[in-house]
C-alpha cells in the first residue's frame, strides 16, 4: 500500500467511462508523475496508458509455437536501434522532445527484453529450443 492514491476514469465517445481508485507503490507513482511532467500530460492519462498496454499483451503461454519463437527472437527495428544509440550517445545534450523519445525507446527496449525472456522460457519448456545453459529441459 502506498500514500499515493489516484482516481482514474476513461472518457471517450466510443467507450463508457468508469472511475476507479488505485493505491499504487510510491516508486510507480513517482515514475508516472515524472513521465507526465516530461510529456506535459496528466498522471491519470499515463496510468491509463500503462494499464491499456498491460491488458493488450497476450500471455506468452497462450501464444502458438510459431508466435513464441518469433517473440523469443524479436529485437528492436533497425530504425529504433539507430535512434536509441544516437540518443544515448548524446544524453547530456538532449532537449525535451529528444528526452521523451529516448524514454519511449528505453521503455520499448525494456518491455521487449522482458517479453523475449518470457518467450524464451516458454519455448524451452515446450521443447522448441534447447536450454541456454546446455542442460536438458
């Protein structure tokens, strides 16, 4: 439980809205506030976006063998990798829009690594690929 509590609601012409009160860990609240300030958005919109992204991701265990293998072998696009490398090389001199782009790319990279690790674990457990340490599955 945290000292930070947010009431969020989604409003759209196409979807109904529901208010919800969440107690979030202090670190998560800090990150949401920081990203909101950096992107000139409401904290509630950041949290709604994060929830939407989490809900949209299919559990790796429910994917087909081909999808698991594709995810296990996934990586940033060439354009994303080039942009990330360039922005990381100039971190100390970035202006706000570039900092926001770097944050976005790092989030994509981190999320990709987690999904890739989960897919690799699932591929090993299904016998689609050998264990990385060379031992039998």
